[in-house]
């Protein structure tokens, strides 16, 4: 019932070129895990070549009550040796090899899922899936990681690292970690908005202190230490995270040691509001909206963004929004309150709300039943693809889902019409919207599913005028 404003900034103020519009991670947690550790033990690690002198270690950590039984018993000896000239040459040679990562990808170490609660793509790395060092090529894995990140670093993204499962048999040497940090330059760090280190241990503490002199303060604020999985709930959709079974079991052991378990938000025990928009079904929204199949939140955001200044915004749908602002807007939509965005400041907020709404539907807009057919789309010949899309959308997609999808795609076609200014082509929009339109039952989607999903959405957008009935 009035213009929506970010309480943290003056009315009508916009962010400057050098100002970070995203809140510091200290807004979410005001502590780091207390990994009790004698600073003198860092001496053995300080011999890594070309590293600045180590800074004193922090002391405000929360010690993990359960040992992970892996690398911590002898982490000092496990740090590895310095990166020598031969290692640098070998790394450079590896980066010139062909991009055949079949042998790396089969381990499932890296996963890509849909957006988090702030509209950012989420990349998951699981240490427990690293195979034995006896036959695993860490240099090629780094190249594979960079190859994967290259598809998403042009938009805001978050990285989740499950540390449990790293042991003396599968851990990469610190020399490799240093090479990785240098290889993942500003291109990769610029749009990384949050790095979640889940179940950190003393080994993380040692490595961080080694790299600390080379880590900028701005990047350091992006690092969030997560002691328990339930702490991720306010930032990520836990049900859609590919959390390895051993990590879940380890977390259960940690939680069992707590005297009391904090209540998590969104536990599902509260009934949705009559005007609820997020986290419910399309049918629920339709029943509360006088049987209009188009959700009010979509109408509001798309109407606002359907303006030349908004449509021509570079990186539309690729930027994330300030956490507090996004949550506040969601709450107002859920309460049925009027939300009026400001064109000068809220374009990316409205775009994030659209992606968040789609991702938080009880069932994806493309439905669980159609997931397998979408995944098989990549195997079709080019002449068969348009026919397949028409069959899926016109014959198999429920009517209400079709109408909502059509409403969304008609708007995205206007975004594509201005791709010379906003840089959002059909391909780029597919990367953004693919995982928010299609995901499997259970929410956990393998990295191999991303390519066919994005290809399906790209073709759907490219040939929208031949698919959707006017």
C-alpha cells in the first residue's frame, strides 16, 4: 500500500558502481565456528612458497562437538607441500587438454541446482565424493570446476561446500588449493555472493589462515561457516539440495550433541495464509484468486518489469537481491498487501521475486510427470525437437500450468527482443529459468540434467511464437 523501500537505504537512492548492494554475511551470522587450535601449530604450514606471512588466527569459533574421524587427527601433517615450478608447469599443461571430463563428472562431486532464496544459482561441491588420490587427477578436476563455473559466473551465484568426508586418502594438497585459488580469479569471485562452508573443521581453519593474507576483506565477508544443516534453511531450499547421505548422518550426530535444537523457519507446521503466494500450489493460489490461474505475484512483477527501462536493464534476471529486501517483499505478497516497486531501484528485486516464486512452488510449473521427457529432449534430432515441445506443452501440460507458462514466456519474449541491451538471449534466459521450471520429484537434480533442461527451455523460448496459441 505504498512504495516498497529498502529500509537500509535512503528513499530513491540507488547503488553506486563501487557499492555492494548485497548485505554482508555477518547479517546472517555474527560468529565463525570455534575451531580450537594453537596458533603455533600453523608454523608447519607457513613454509608454502610465495605466500605472505601468516596473520594471527581468530579465536571466536564454536568447536564442533563430534570429530569427523577424517583429516582432523593429523591435519598438520596432511597440509601437503609447496607448489613448485614443476607443479605450475604440469597445471598449465593440463589446462591445454581437451574438455573431456567424463572421468571427472562421473563422481558427482559438483552439482548445480536452482536458485536459492535470494535468486542466485547454487553450486554444490561434496568433499566426500572425492575419490582416492592414487588415481584422481586434481588438476583436471580444477579445469572441470572452472568449465562448470564458466556457465554461471556471469550471473550471481552461491557455492555450498560440504566438508565432511575429506580424509588423508582423498584430500588435495594445499599446493593444489593455492593453485585453485589463483586460477579462480576475479571473474569467478566477482559474482559469487555467498560461500557456505558446511561442517567446518580445524583443517578449514588452517587452510584459511594460510590463504588469509591473499584474501580480500570483501571476499572474506562472503564466507559463511555453517555448523549444522538446519542453519542453511533460511538461505537455501534444503529439500532440493543434493546432500550426501554420509553428510546427513554426520549432521545428525552433531545435532544429537546439542542440548536443544533451534527451531527452523519454514518447518511446514504453520498453515498457509489465505493470500499465500510462495510455497503453495497453483491450485491453492487460483482458489484464493477468484479462479484466475495467473498468480497475483506474477502479474505484479511482470507488469512492473514490462517497461522499456526495466526491459533494457543489463543482466536482467542475472542479478540477485538484498536478502532482507527479498524476504520482506515475499512476506508482503503472502499477506496480500499491495507492493509497488520503484523503477530506479527495484528492477532486480522484482526479477528475483519471479524466479523465487517459480522455485518455491509445491510442484514445478512443468510438473514432475514431464521431467523425464524434458531430460530426454537433448537426444532428439533438431527436426524432432519442435514437435516434441508442442506435444509436451500443448497436450500434456495441465491447462492452468500452460496458461501461467504462456503468460511468463510472452513477457520473456519482450526481454529477448531487447537482448542487444540487456544481454539476455534465449540461451541466457534458459540458464536462468531452466532449473526453476523443471526439477525432479524430491528436488535433487544431477549436473547431467542441467544441459537438456536448459536446451528444452532455450528452444521453447526461441520458437515461442510457433508453440503458444495467441
